[in-house]
């Protein structure tokens, strides 16, 4: 019995040491690599009387992998790539007319345009970090970004015959296939703030509605948000 307990004790110690080593390897931070998760919201600088954007329900979610290379002291370059999901939630008013509106019932309350994309961005980065720091004490990035839309859909909500009707259409062609612009971010350790500027319009160029024709809704050029880099 004693030998059995000794063997079990030695085995438990060995297993505990193995788990400890595995956890240390798991949480060992590669300073040149990050997993980045970002949430941004449109910054509405002008009030529209036709399709007001709902900022807190709109914007981007980006999830990707980032690499950094130091080129001189605390200055480096970086690249990031991954997936992006976005949506524009528009509140309908009495003056609202939108793409696919002729297929919607009267009395719709709001529209939600959604899309999926792949993105890539490059940056110059400055950071303050000691050799034993897992995360930088402070960091600043500036750079450019581009993304390609690969999927899109439209959802509307309407009240008909005393009930709420929700309808979704996939494959709507209202978005420009390419997006791009400039961005900047700054933060402390693993959390930061970011700002994105769109150089290209979100929606395709074109007109819709009755005469005089109106252009597609104009999305805000600026987005602001927060990010996690782990």
C-alpha cells in the first residue's frame, strides 16, 4: 500500500510539473505577434433627414493576426490581416428611400445592411517596452488599410397587420467591392483606442428612387473604437 501511495505521489508530482511547464509555454508571449480584436463605430458628423445612421448598432468588427518588426530602437513596422464584419443600421423616416425599397412593405422601421470582408493593413509603430515586459507600456500606430467584401445581406423590420415582420435578403449588391483608407491607434499594454478614415465610399455609386434620383445612402467617413491585442 505504501509503495502504491509513493508511486501515485511521484506520478502526481511529475504530472503537476508537466502541466506547469505546458502553461508556461502556453502563456509565453511572442513580442512580435498579436491576436487583435477590434470594434469600431461610425462617427456621425452630419445629421441626415432621410436615413439617420444608428452609430451604436453600426460599424466594424475586425479579428486578425498582427506581426511587428523593429527597425530602429522603439520604432518598427507592422502588418495585420484577418476577417472583418460590418453593418450599417439606418432608421427609416417619412422621407426615406433606399435600395430595394420597392420590394419592401409600407411601414418599415429600419434597415440593416451587413457585409463580410477580408482585410489587410500596414503600419509604422512606436512603443515603449522594457526587455522583461510581456506587453508594451505604451504604443502608437499609424498606417493604411484595405478590405475586400465577399458577402452581403439586407434585413428590414416592418409592422404589418398587427405583427412584426423581419425579412433578410442575402447577396444584395449595394456595397462597393473594395474599401480602404487610413487609420491610427494608441494604447497601453493590451488595450487601445483606434480611429479609421474611409477614402472610398461604402456604398456603390448609383442612383435609386423616383425623380429626381437620389444617390445611395452616404456612410460616415470616420469610425472610432477600441481594440485588444493579446
